[in-house]
C-alpha cells in the first residue's frame, strides 16, 4: 500500500445571498500539493476559522463535490469511488471533532464497531468482528470489556474519541482524516489522542490528515504542514522547515498567536474573524494586514515559490516582488 496524496487544482465555490444580488465565495481556491512517500505520514492542515479547512475536509470525505480539480489517494482519484461508498470508506476513514455526536445515546457504543466491521466486509460474522474489535480497541489503549454493553454517557470525551479512532482503524484504511479531533476534549487528554496518531501511523501503516488551528500539537505530531488562508494554500512543506522557518506572513501570525511561557496571554496576537470581502480579492488575500505588502501584492495573485524541495510558499516576497 502506498502513502501518496495529491490535491490537483482543488476548488470549491459557494454562492452567497440571492441568485441576482448574491456573490460567489471561493472557499478552496485552486489548492495543489503532493506527497509521495514509502512511509506513512501525518500532515497538519492549519488555519483559523474561515481558512477553508472544513470545506477541504468535506471534499476529502466526499461529503462535498469539488467545483473543480481532484483529490488522489494512492494515485486513484476519489471521484472513482462515486458509485462505491463501501470501497471508499475502506480507503479513507474520518474522525470528527465532537465524539459525543458520533454515537447515538440510544445505542451501545460497541454496536457501531460491529456495524463498521460487518458493513465494510472486514468480518463475515459477529465472532470475526469481535476479534477485530478487540485488536483495534487494544491499539488505542482500551479493553473490550471496558466498552461492551455501555452507552456514550458512561464514557469521558477522551475515551469516546479513542473509540472513534479504533472504529476508523477497523478497515485498515490508507488515510484517516481527523477534523479538529481534540477541540472538544479536556486539555489534559489532548496529547493522548495526538500521541495515538504517532504510534498508529507505524503500527497500521496509515497516514493521517490532522486538521487543526492548534499549531502547538501540529508542531509535535506532523511530518508535513499545509497552511490555508481564505481558501489559498499559502505555505506547504516539511513540518520542521515550515514551523522553524515560517516563510509566509500568515504562518508567522499563526505562530505568534501561540501563547508562550513567560508571555502574557493578552500580549499574544489575536487573528481577526473571517471577512468575506477578503475572499473576493483577486490578488493576495492577506494584503490588508501584511507588513511586507507592496503594490504588486494588491494587483495580482502571487504564484508558488519553491524555497527548497520540501518547502513552498505563495508570496511575492520570495520572488523579489516580480510577477510569475
């Protein structure tokens, strides 16, 4: 099994307002990136609210069709699975933000695990399914007896999220997409979930896309970082390169927004809320708050610049402010 991923000119537009007086918002704007690897990896997609992370996640899970472009997992376009959802979910599995809404309060949690094993044809019967479930629960630090016959109210948020991870592992997918998986979990338990991704990556030969606004966990867990701003991929590359030497002004802002020891929270930069007019800009969408902006940044969208084989940035600053 390969560990290849490609976004090729991936685009998603939405209409805002009425048909006559409304406008179009490009929530994901011609995003292209490629990972080719013989080992599993973790890529964090980072950015604040309104960056396009959720829209990207929904396209990856085939909950939204792209307006243009394509996603390839192990060199197969996801559109090839349009008539076979079962085959798709054997390839790509989700972990959602709120574990309490992933399971009904009226069903035992284990019933979801059995359902996944049987529906995705991982097991032929309940006995085979139970063997699979015992193994995946053990992989996330739980015993089957701790889960058997219990309902959501009998678990903590951290335990439920670990069960969500176990459920995603049942078909042994190539890719797991985790959308803000620690946002609803007690702070003391967040690193447990993030650590799971690191161990399971090797144990199950599974790659992870970790969608987050939390750069501190992204720094710890990632092999690759993709920074999104108003639908644009503004920086992508090796995680250590990107986070130790951020090239795009937006990535700098994200890193400066992380509170540090000895620095008062009030002193941390606060990133602004989403402004729909920034989506309409045909040039650089950060131009209104970028300290390096020049006239060309206001008139034409920059192209990607390769800073190294594993570090790319969407910024005129690294092209001597020349159009590409």
